[in-house]
C-alpha cells in the first residue's frame, strides 16, 4: 500500500506542477562525454540518469533539449526524445519538494528479506533509510543505474528480471555487464501490446531455462494439466525440415540490441556507429540460405555476382541517406563453397567534407566446424570499396517511346551460354534471363531481360536480373572479349525497386566499357550506371580451390589457453578425501571431507554457501577391495572398472544433491589423456572416466569438469586454481600451461580424388589409380573374437578381373562406412559371424560396366550398398548405386547409403 501511495502522490505532484515545462533525452554517449556537451547550457540541462557505459539521460527545458538534439545530430551522435513532458531528476523537481515530502511523510520502512540496492546511492541500502525523504531524493537525484548494476554484479548477482509493462532497462544491464566482464542473463516480463498471460509465461520460461527457479505448480492451480517426462539427453537443436530456398534467402537474422533491420535479403542488420555518424551492415551468405547463387559459377567455383555486391552497397547507401553509388570497385572475388557460409559486413563511414561517404564490403568464410555465426573463421577480406553520394543525378533516357528503336537490328543469342561456359563462366537457369538483343547503328545494345518465377522481395534490383542484362555485351563480343567481367561501376542510381523484367540500353564508352540505362516494361526508369568497366578473368584467383577449401579435414588437438589471473578473493574450493597432493586446500575447513554427504552436512550445519568447485582426486583409485595393479593387462582392466564405477557413483550423487546446483564437480586424473606426442600415460586406467564424464557434460552442461595433471610437480594449488579459472569443461595442466581440446585443421589435406566436385559444374570422370587395377586386397578377420585378428591382405576372390554381367558395375573403393555390425562380426557377436562379411556401404569410382548398364559410366563417382565392402573393389548390380551429389567427398558419401539409398 505504501508503495502504491508513493507512486500515486508523486505522480499527482508531477502532473500538477512539472508537466509541460520540460522533458528528457537519451544520448548514446558515456556520461563524461555528455557532461562536456551540456556544460555550455549553464545549468539548463542536467544529467538525469546514467543507464550504462554508453547511454546517458539528460533532463531540462524543452528548448534546451531541442538544441541538444540538433547538436548531437551535427556531431553524428544518436539521441532520442523520451516520451514525457516533464523534467525529473533535475532542479525543476525542487519546486515540488515540500508537496512530495508532506504527502509521503508517514511512509514507514519495513524490514526486508531481499537485499535492496538503491539507484539513488548506487549500492545496497538498509531498509530503515526508505522513508519519505528518501522517496523525494529518488525523484530529484541522478539515477545511478549503471553504478547500481555494477554493485549487484560485484555482489555475485547474475540473473536480472525486469518487471514492467515493457523492458526498457535490459539493454543497459547487458551493456554494463559486458563492460564489467561478467556473463549475465537478462529477461523482461511483459511487452508493449503483448501483456497477457501467454507473454508472461513465455518470459517465465525464458528465465527458467537460464536457471531462475520458478514455482510452476502455482501457475497451473485449478487447470487440467499433467506432468510429462522429457528425454534425459540434451536437446541437439537440429532442424530437419527441408528449407524453402526463397524464404531462407529472405530471412532476417536475430538482431542484437541497437541493431535495426534493413529489409534486405543479404544484409540483415544495420548498426549505427556512435561518434562517427557511420553505420555497419551485417549479413550472411550461404548456398543453403541463398541456393540461387549456385547458378553463378566461374571456373567451377560459386562466385557471388558483382551485381549482388552492388545491391548490398546500394541498400547501405539508402539507409544512410545516399542514393547514388559514385564509384564501386570490385577488388577480390567473393567465392562460396557448399558447406561454409560467409559473413559479410558493409562499413559506411561518416559524412566527409564534400558530403560523400566511403563504404567497404568485407567478408570472411566461417569455420565449417562451427554453426555459430559469430565464430572465428578465415581472415576478413575486403572485396569491394565504394564512394556514396546523395545526388541521384538525372535520368537521361526520358522520351524514348519506341522499343526497340526502328534502326536496331536483332542479334542471334542462341548458344551464348554454351560459349560462356567454354570460357569458364557457368550460368544456371536463374541467370539465363537474357531473351532478346538488338544492336544499334552506333554500336549501342538493346536487351530484354526477365527472370524465371523468383521472389525479388528484399532486393533493390535482383542480382540475377541485372547480371543477365549485362550479358548483352558478351553476346556481341568475340571469343577474346567474351570472358570479361565487370569490376568498376560509376554513377549508379537505383530509381525503382521490385522489377522482374528489364529493358536495358548498353552504350559503349571505351574498350571493355559501357554505360547502362534500364527501365521496366512500361519505360519507367529502374537503374542507371554512367559507366561499367570490365576486365579478363584472373585465372590464378579462380582456378584452384582455396587452401582451406571444403575438403579440409579437422582433428581434435590440445591447445594452450590463457588462464585468467585471479583477482580478489580466491574461489571457494572443497576437496573430497584427504587433501590430495598438489590440490588446493579445502575451503573453508582445513580438513578434507570423506564424501559428498559429509560436505553437505558441514555446509548445512554451519550455514555456509556451497563452494564453487568440489575436487575429487582419482589419481590413485583402484577397484575397491582389490590390489589390482594397472601395470598388467588384467590389472589395468580391473583398475579401470573400479575408477569408472566410483566416478559414476559420484556423478549420480552430485546430480541428486540439491546443495550443489550452482557448483562444479572436478574429477582429477593424472596422465589419462595425451596432450603432447610422446607423453607417458601413467594413469591410463582413468581414461574411461573421461568418456563417461563427457557424456554427463553433454546431458548436464556446466556441472562437471575433467582435469588431468601429468606430473605431480604440475599439480600445485596455484596451477589447479588457474586451470579452473579458465572456465573450460575439459582441462589438462602441463607445467605452467593450461590446455583445452580444440578443433584444428588436419596437417595433411585430402588427396585430389577425395575432393568433391565443384559446385556449378558436373563432376569430371575420375581416372583409375594404379592400385585400383592391381591385385585384389581385402580386410578379413581371423574369427578369434578380437579386433586384433583383423588383417588387410590379398584376396582369392578377384573382383577386379572377372567378367561383368549385363547389369553389373565394378567399383574401385575409396571409402567404406563403418557400422555397428562391422564391429560385432570380428568380435564373434554377430549371427553366423564366421561367414558374415564386413562393409555394407561405401563410395568409389566406376572402373567397369556391363553391356546393359545405362545409368553410370566409367569414371563416375558413386555410392551404394553392397556386401564385403572392405576391399579394393566390388562388383554390384547397377540398381544399388547412385551418383554422389555435388559437393560431397567420398568419406561423406560412404556414410549415407544404408540409411537413405
């Protein structure tokens, strides 16, 4: 009741005395910068609130605020008016001091269970201070929101929920936490125009999945609901729906706070850059999201057309108020491959003295091992640079009504795309939009262009449509000039969007250069370019696959990671058992704890919080009740079983306990994993623990840590604490260094025959290798029930030379899929294992065909199902094999047939 009275009575005073006399403006600058800007207003403006390191709210008179916003615009600083007509948190509030203090004088502070952090003081405040005087100060003083959030972070708070009709402070919390270097979760409750129960339940769910406890039962009281069991494994978040090409290509990425949607199909977000007046535009290109790009290939590589880069730059210019690309230089080809998307950024600078802006388009190929769009990949490469201006120029094509001109002669364009393909330029259906061309008496060209039924939403002018219009030039060029591509555009203006048909006029302006004017079918202007300059293909850049191409292989390697320095209070660590050699001493008790139950009892009895990490030393464990030694095979197996069983018991107890939900169980081994080549693994019996706990980590992220220390001298309290501070789920300490597993490139690239066929081009026949034609070899097992009995040797069944039946195909094996059945057979665990053959699926190259075979030819790359596939070659019926899809390697293809063919 007191809280409601404070709100109502203060609001009444504001409405009666302050309303209509001022306002507030949010400025996207640090408080120090804002104080410098408003210093010239001599007290008319005041810092009302500091919401984050990058946002400051100013309060004061209306005219002064209008002038401030004009100054911000001149300086390229973003500002916005807050929709209120009064100025709180400034001197104007003093006019209602007596009225407010009298109205809330009888407010009585009450004891609180929850700590109260005040934005008046910027820190924790005792409940006894929350009297009537405080609630006036709360209206008059500067809101120290950033300082308060930092105090909360320092106190250990990591989850923030903003209760209100619409979240307005979540961004400030997130920015402050990032500047503080702390990971937090921030959620709202309701949203503007979305304030019902479904919105609240969604917000509760968002908070719940981040660890905020929610009493769900209370929200469903009196409702016909029932509890259902969920899978015990972690959701993999894989999408199995077949993506719609058009929709995927138009999708807009999730925007971070501060980003704005551009509505462009290739550039999803625009982020204003504070202090410069510039902007950063981001997008993502991939053959999955934009499959139409496959129709534009050069020398077998998918090349993002220059018209697509132009359209991105045009859209970026439009957003910042520049409607003309004065110059665009395409510097480096932007190539895509089948499995690795490219991140794209267009950086537009602030306004120069002459009113122009510069723009640069950069891209980098993402690491194929990551699905995170923010992950590291190759280095950023600048592909284009441009100059943007706000002068759109004039349309010089007005008045031409006759199409085509009466004195123009038709040009035969049949065979054009075959000629281009011979020159290394492969255009798919979408880019083959040129339908008719005429030549004028002065060499000018007139072209009609349309694209197949394609959604042009999200483009200024669809790249395939404009690209096809430019094909009129090679249609009339000789073989020497036909392979030239545009690399310099000048004076480009987009006059209209949404065109699906064009009438283009190309006028020669020099050797390999021309101007372009394009209209729609009604003769209305669509696009004009004062000049386009072309140049020949750069064979060195396009012919060879990149060093980090799609055929690159990866392996897991232990990599040194920088361990953060320990600032402030040491982390709370407890150790199960006697304080193990080299491990940090238990905290807060100087003795170890026999087991988890003993630690729980100690914490409960002393009212102590749970430690951040609980360490258990497995370096000396053997099977309970035995004297097994890991120095013998039998002893190793016994010791491994004992350690694994103890680890399993610990994991189960840890998950069942409610005391350690925010803590991490650290299982310490001593030489169970090999970090560097040649290391002696003295604790190999603990290796199964790593496999076991990895599974637990997948199901329960953040609850377990694996830590390996090879040498007792490595295991010092300091080294272990540094390793834990790294925050990694799997760690190894070697000397003074901390290591964690990472995916790295394999040192040896795949051999040429394992590289997939280049996109945009049919696979060329693969030449047979000498070993394909040599004596037959086969993988066989000795039938002794062990994997040691597997032998690769000569085979009495010579598949490579026998006469083929009418519909039979001989295949030289390149890769074989390994299935569970192939493991059971040599172990003697498969029915009739002695006669069963390993290898049910694979991929390879056709080296021979029967007289009636029509579906495949010698040299084709194929995959299929067969028996006894672990051998040099197989002979199968043509009906059990299919061609390997473009972009697949032999290894990838070998894993598919059993499930899908």
